C-alpha cells in the first residue's frame, strides 16, 4: 500500500515537472523583441480582453480554442512561443497542452497584470488578431 502511494506521488511529480515552462522576465522579453529574431508572443485571454489591450506583436489564441487554431499553431511550432494571460492560470493550461505537442515555450513572468502594473507598452488596436 505504501509502495503504491509513493509510486503514485512520484508519478504526479514527474507529470507536473514535465509540464513546467521556463519563465521569461518582462525586461528580457522587451530586449528579445528588439532582436533580429524575436519570439512569437501568444495572448491566451479572450478576444474581448485581447482587444482591450495586449503586448505589441502578440497574437490571440484563447486557451480554450486550441483545436480551432491548430493549423496556425502547427506553423508556429518551429518558433519559441512566449505565453501569457491575465494572471497565469489560463496560460498554464495552454502551455501544458502545447508542451505535450512538443512546442518550445516560455511563460511571461507576472503575465499581463504585472506588465500593466509596470506601465510597459500596451497596444489597443488589433492588427495581429487571429480569425475567430
């Protein structure tokens, strides 16, 4: 009984460890966006939230619409994707799904809430929105 419990606990730990995504700081992302090969930024909030404000260059793929955007995601697979939402919960769900598909992912430290709190640039126009 104890062996089974330990095995179950270790299995859960391994699954959680595999799903963990590396973090990119706000400043590192800003530097990266000025480089010759910037990362692709993916905002996984709702379309309404995205339209109200998002990071420059971000595309919108709501976390609960991965299957509807799979063909776009397949074209992005060679890229490193920086993922964010408002506070981190939706981004974590999105990241887990894409990690299982072998994507290279980074999570924006502090998500959109901390980005706004730091008074970093936010775009309210919507040229990079994906089709719904």
